[in-house]
């Protein structure tokens, strides 16, 4: 079996998760990790694989089938994904929903020029939840779709907090409003505002002498992240942060409440949920499965930018089509 050669750009929580996920897939091998840190300071979990400076990546473009880009959505991916798409087939987990069309256009333009293939916004939301929304709305055209996240740590929102001046450490929990979920399950099909569906809980360790009021204001008014939610900002000690907020659980629900039959009087409910002990490890596993699909799609001659909507499920599995039909269909 010729293995799919994987590169990882970025070695934070997500990058480390991707490395471990690659090791679980026997048709893949890790070629290298590319980081903005000093490569000598990075210890990888895979024997024989080296870390390199991020700017060295393009010199290894012939050795890598898919570059999995593991930066943050706030500032890293809008620059890194188009940049690396000049040299590689790329995949990322860009999760700023409001800016996906803009990010898609930027990556698509580069990929079409370079002849490469890109997959953006791959994870569980956007990603798996996106698929469930499109399936549910196609199957139940008369109805309403609801997405609830949490309770859990949002990597993108936590990363956005940490980039605020004066923040030493920060983490954000998204919390679904239980009363709203029960309304949906009842078949009521309520009109829910963003604020009615979720609250956001932030825990921050401030730098010594930092203006806490300014930090809180910056968090609560941050567009596309916190401005449309009831947000609580809690300042805590570094000791409490390390002891209590050292894991990254998450999860959520996609619900479609629809009506079928004569006069649309029959209520049908689709509900899909995830309960994750580690958000980055699960997101990494999704990225790695889609890296397999990306390689196969490129072999079929595809170029430009794609999303999970464009990927046939059969491309994701290590099984042959015959095995899929025999065991999964």
C-alpha cells in the first residue's frame, strides 16, 4: 500500500492531535511538522519525523501529498491556507462561519492558479454538523433547523480571547440554553435569537497590571465571536486555571423539526449529537479522514477549493467500495 504523505503546519493542540490521528491510519505517514517555533524546541510523538521552520515547507512540496494546516481561524488560516496552497494540496478547519465565503474565495483563487486542491472548514462544526444540516433540510423541506453547541470549550473563541492584549491565559465555554432545546424537541418550532440559544462563559488569567475592564469589554464586544451572546468573563488565578480548566471537552446538537404528509400535520424530528472528551483530538480525526478524501479527489483530477459538501462519503473510508457496500451499507 502506497501511503498518503502528510505534512502538519502548526503544532498546537490541533497539530498534536493530527499527529496522533495519522498514526491510527495505516494508509498514512507523517513526513514533517512545520512550526513558527524553534524546531529544536519541538518534541514529536512520531519516531524518525522532524520538525521544521514553517518557511521551510515549500522546499518539501514534492514529498507531501496533503498539508493539514492547524492554525487559528482568527488570524492564522486566512493567511496560511492561501499561502501554502501555492505549494500543496491543503486542508484546514477554518471555523469563523460568517467569513467562510471570503476564505473560500481566497483559497479557491490560489488553488486554481497553482493546480492544487483545497478543503476548508473541515471539522465537526463547520464540517460534520454542516452535513447533517444539509441532509436534514433536503429530507424535511418543511421545517426549521437548529444548532446548539456545548457545553464545551471552543478552540476558536478561546484562541481569540488569548490574542487580546493583557490576557495571559484564556478559555471559553459555550453553553446551550436547555429551555430552548426542549422547545425544539417538543415540535414547537420556536423563533430563537442567537442570544436565546447559547451563553458564553470565559475564564481569563490577566497579565500583571493589565486593565481588566478593558479586557472584559474587548471580549464582550468582539464581532463574530461574543457580541451577540450573553457573555460572562471570570478573572481567576493561574493556579486555578491550570487545575480546573486543563481539558477541552465539547459537543453539540443539530436538530431539524419538520412536517410531512397530507396538510403537513405529521411531526418528524431529526437529532444528531456529539459528546467529545477532547475537541482538538476529534477535530484532528475529522481532518485526517478528509485528508484521505482530498488525496483521492486530487487523483481524480479535481482542483480549486472544496468543502465537506463536495466530498463523497466513500472517499473518506480506508475500506474499498466493495467492503463499504458489504459492511456499512
